[in-house]
C-alpha cells in the first residue's frame, strides 16, 4: 500500500510534467508557420477573371497542388499574395464551377517568428455563390516550405483557415481536401 504523502507527491509531479509538456508543445506550434494576410486575393475574388489573356487549366500550384475543373480560367498577375507589402508573380485560377479563386506563388515569405523562409504559398478564397455555402471572402492558405523553414516540420505543409475579414481562425499542419476545396488541419491552433 502506498503512503498518502508519496501518492500526493507523485500526482503533483505527474501534473507538473504534463503541464510543462503541453506548454512546450503550444509554444512550438504557435511560433510555426507564416505571416499571411490574404486581403489582396480576397479583393481579386470579388472581380471576374480578365476577358483576355486567360488560358484553361485543370489545376493550380506545383508543390501545393489543387485540382480544378478543366474549364477553369488561369492567368498571371503581380500581386501581394501574402500581404507582406511586396508583390509577387502569382498564378491565379478561377474555378467557375465552385466559385473559388486560387492564387499560387513561389517565393520568400515572412515566418511567424520574424525570420524568412522560401517555398510555395497557395491561397483559396470563396467567391459569391460558392457551391459550399461558405462566407464570401473566407478561405484558406497552405504553404510548402523548404527544408523545415518557419518552424514547419520538413516534409509537411502548414496552413490556416481564415474568415471573411482575413483573420486566421485555425492553423496547423495541413492537407488539401481536393473534393471540397478546403484544408484539413491536423494540428490546429488559434
């Protein structure tokens, strides 16, 4: 039979260790990821694709790739896809069947901890009349960072869902849900 003092001490130590592990995990996950402001892509989602200069495509992105209907309009523009204040060459794809605008751009991005990392960023914004009934302007972004940069584990993608005002609602290790034009967040925060 265990002595009451030892049981209380052991319980206290276990609670202390678990609390420390949870705090450490939260600190590591909250510093992972990128600083992304999708406002420029949100503005683009409210305007139709250009009348000229578009081509038809069935996908968007290279490392972060999303399949779209074969008749989706694709074009390139210089826009500030991540909200850093610097414009990037961005491939835009309008999925007219689902009413979702995708923007894909490789480049250098600002990490949540203030450092920089390189990779590919894909932003998806729900347009008016989207077939999923999601709020107009809401969406997600997913980044594939090189060599585990920005605190993102190597070989994984990091992403966030955002509301119509562009504010991230949850973030974490991400997988793109090709069927529903959405992101599945494996380890979420916010």
